[in-house]
C-alpha cells in the first residue's frame, strides 16, 4: 500500500455565506426525527417503525411520528454496538446468516438496550418489501413480539425494465387499503391536503438530493461519495421534512460554490475515480476510506445514495417510483443505472462490497460485474463485507484488494495517457448496453 497522501493546500470548502454548513444542518434533521418520536411517545401518541422505502407520504397524511430501524441499525453498527445486538439476536435463535440490520432491530424490539441512538418501541409497523423481501419476515416477527398492527405494501420483483400498468393498479389498491388501516389505527380520516403537502416536500427533497449526488460527475469532484454515505440517514428518515429539503439544497449550493472556488470535501489528489458498489460497512467506514485516500482514489459513483432520490407527479407515478429499488429491479435496469452513472461521472475502476447482510444485492453482482468489464472495459475487484456485522469484514483483505485495483488502474492510466486517450469512462469509449444479448451461452 502506498504511503500516506498529504492534503492539498487551500482545498477546504467554505459554507454558504449567512448559513451554517449543510452537514451541520443535516445532522440536526435526524436528531429532530427521533426527538419528535420520543416527545410523541411521552404524550401518549402512536409511534411507528417503518422500512426505509415505505410510501411514508401515506402516514404523513395522519401526522404520525415514524422512526426507521434500518437507520437505527446503521448508527448502532457505526458506533460499535451492532455486534453485541447481533449476538443478542442470535442468542434468541435468529441465524447469523440473516441481515445484520434485522438482527440489531429484532434484539432492540425484544428489549436489548443500546445507547448508540435511543429509539422508542413501536405501536405499529409500516413495511414495504421493495428493498428486500426479508423485510416481510423481519417485521412480522416484531409485530408478533409486540402484538401490534403491521401495515404491509407488497411490491413484486420487477422482471421488466418498465413498470406495467397492472402492477401500478395492484399498488394503488394496496395504498387504498393501507389508508383504511391507518384510519382505523388513528381514528382520523385521510387528509388529502396533508398527503399532497408531504408529496410536494418529498419531491423537493429528492430533487435537491439528486442534484447534490450529480456533482460527483465534475472533474475534479467537489465531493467524495463517502459524503453521501454520511447523509443517507437524512434522505431515509426525513424525505418529507422541510429541514431536510433545505439542507440538501444548501449542500448542492456548497458543491457548486466549491467548483468555482476549486475546493472539495475530497482534499487529496484525485489520481483515480471509481464506482463503489453496495451499502458501506458502517462499523469500518474509516477502514474503507483510508486506503482509498492514501492512494488518491476518489469515489465518484455510487448507486446506493441516489436510489433514495425518486420523483413523481401523481399517485400512479408515485407507485411506479416505489418499484425502483436496487434489489427489486431486473438486472438489465440495475446494469443500466450503474453503467450510465459510470459514463456520466467518469471512472477507471470499480470496488464491490459482497455484503453478507444483503444477499439479494450481492447475489446479482457476479453477472453485473461481468457486464461492467465487457461494456465499460474497467477493472473490477470485490471484497467480503457486511453493513452491520463486523465479523464479516477483514481490513487486511480489503487493503490487498484496493492495492490490486490501484495497480491495475495506474498501469492503464499510464498506457492511455501515453496514447493520448481519455482515462475515464464516457459514452464514446464504452459499449452501448445490448439487452438482446443472451446472458448465458
């Protein structure tokens, strides 16, 4: 591994005049979500637990306070208490092959305490299986533990690139049923105006988030993809929150200002640009970042972050938008997302987390990797990791894989520069994806 790379002078970004840094504002957004939930609990009001891509706009029509076990589990893992809760769930009989987020959440629901981030116990559950089909059993178990209502939105796997109208019809029927369940739960009628306001804020937040994500494509980039990982909690927990919308709008303004100033949150030489695939290993985030930093490797393409920024104009488009999650779309769509981003942002390699906690995601990666190598002509290396269970990540293996990737990218960079060729991927020096080609011959 290369020696420690020094920061470049005068690269530190400055906040927008008259405002606190966007990162500081966004840190307060998540705290507010959890504080509001605790205050509601103390007032005797209902508090729910929700999966990360449940159509939360429906719950906002009833002024319900909701928190997010996936976000809580990621925070718990990052603060080094995830392993203890994973083991507590295993002691309860849950297999260590299931998702680390689920094990942390099931242990918490069963009464295992943690100080990483305090989260009130649920009075109801909101579950959508668009991000992972295991969500269904995870939330069913919690519903049984607490004997509480489970409101479920079932989104079947997308076998086609487009969302068929009959699938949208199926989801609209479920939305209407969920509204009836929420009316029974709360004793209130569905408030159309509050629903429309929530949709408007969700779209405003998504627009600002996607705009911020798109700045990764600038060369040199005004940010690192790791910045977006740090803001995932905000886009997950507060899509319908005006503070989140404002925070992301400010974040995008900061990136725009950095381009003009020649500054960046990536304060090191940008020797290489890569795509990072998968959910980060939250317990070892620093261990992921350090060897990349030391080799001047900036992450300028990630699919995990923009996947939570989706926009729509009406309820049918909203239903279709919720069908688009990394683990619920066909391989053709998944490849198109990643390859288009690679061509727009410009990369020279890819680093893939074979995440033991997320088997639906990792299971598709060998075929997606094969297509990247063929279509983009880039080196791809992968490592064994886990979003929450630190037992499944080896720093030594990761460092070795990064070193190998860097050596290949450096060799190719020198060859291309000698020939006067573009170093990074674009639409001219890569193949157009051919969906008619057979996957297996």
